[in-house]
C-alpha cells in the first residue's frame, strides 16, 4: 500500500482511532481528522498526520482537504466515520437536535465526499468508505433520529456507488453492531437526559441499560479490520457486517415481517437489559 493516502474522520477515539492505526500499519499515509486533536498525540507519535476538522464546519473541511493535497498530492481513501447517536422519543427531542444529527451523520459525510471526489476522479481511482451501522437496517424505540440518519447513509451510499463506478471509484458501507467505544455511554446518558423524566421514562431507562451493557460489545478493532480489508481488496464487498449482534439481527430483519420483527426486538431488548 506504499504511496496510498487515506483520510479518516472521527479519529480521536473508538473506531476512527483503531482504523487510523490499522491503515498506518498497512502502509498508508494516514491523515487522522477530528475536533479533539489533543487526544491524538499517540497517533502523531506513530507518524500519523493529525488534522483539525469539524464535519459541521465547511471551512475546516475545505482547509483539511487542501492541506492533504498540498502535502501528499492525492487522497486515495476517504473513511467517513465521524458521527454520534442522540436518543430520545420523537416527542421529546427538539427539532434542532434532530437537524444536528443529520448535520454530523449525513451532511458532513456528504460534504467531505464532495470535496474529495474531484481529486479521485482526476486519478480515475479511489475508495469511499461510509461507516453506517446495523442501525441503518434495523430500528429501536427512542432512536428515530439516529436511525433516520443511518438509513439515509445507506441510501446515499448505494446511489453514490453507481454514479462513481464509471470513474473507477468504489463505495463501501460498513455496518457495525455493538462496539465498545464512547458511543454507547454517550447515547445512554442522552436518552436519560431527554426522555428519562417524561411519559417515555420507562422505555428510556430500559434502553439506557441495554446501550450500557458492554458485555455485548465488540472491540473497535474488528471494525478497523473490516475497513482495512475493504480498502485493500481488489474487488471489495459493497457491505461489511461486523461486531456483536449485527449478523443475527440483520438476518432476522430480512426474514421476519415488520410485526414479527417488532416482537423479536422486544424479546431481545428484555433479555439484554
């Protein structure tokens, strides 16, 4: 992989950090982007380039891409990993928070892809890796806004894959299950803050226990491995399903009717809480 350049967003922790390390080990020149650059000192010590980037700030994305092109001359791989989960009932979550979910999880991904694509098209090659979730195919109570963003990432990625094929650029979707990162704790706290004292309190407390159950979580390294495989494969799969619970839940979603899957989820959530 010598000579290939990768940009990874959300790289200050969790999946993004593990991915930056994996691609660096694989021989990529890696640019690790995040808002919290102080947390990436260990990556910098490895020789990974640290980029201050906020995917809701257009100027920072433009500056980041311009810096990489100026220094490395190309971007071969973009890993759109930055994102977060904001939980709470639709009735309780302010619309401004719903819009913020879309700004980070969808529009930031789309804008950074727009900025990178001209450079990939000029080289007639490239790979866009969008980190979605099993939550882009399934659903859960009090997760409407989060799941809406991930369903949108799935649809955008599928359309993008077809429109970029003539230019030699491939699009890959990563669908992680439960992963042991900061994400579950933040989501648990958010659902309690938003709906923990409302008419949805019982559901919020139950969901917080499920999200906080790290016994059912996989290490972020399993996702980093899938991403590494997807960008080094000559012909990658369109989707990589990895991590705790992802395969059985997605299989159940394909096989069961909506009502049957509702009941299935209820049983699963009761056992995990």
